[in-house]
């Protein structure tokens, strides 16, 4: 997602989540997800294009994403990891 489409997505969500935007910093937009990081504490907020959001505790980022990765591709410890379960 680049250019004008990315800008429209960011602007749309800023309007809906101004109180969260004010206390967080922009990280990136990935496809339909706006990723921001809270200024105090370093936790993340992920907002999708439907307006749903998830606050992800900084201390759990690795475990959450490792679990998702393992579900998609199999555990690194497996002899032959599967691809996109």
C-alpha cells in the first residue's frame, strides 16, 4: 500500500482514533493495518481499515508473532516445517 491510498487510510483512522493518535507515534502502514507505538511505555496499537484495533503489550510482541509464524509455517524446531498451514 503506497502513495495516495496509504495517506487516505492513515487520515481515515486518525479521525476515528484521535485520542490514541495523540499519545502514540507512527510506525508504518502494512496493507490495511496502521501500526503505532505509544509514547509512554512503548506498547503498540494496530488499527485495521474497519476501525478495529488491538493494543499489543511490548513484552508480548515476540511471543505473539512467534505463535502466528509457527501457525503459518510450522515451528523452527520441526525437521520439515510446513508452509502456510
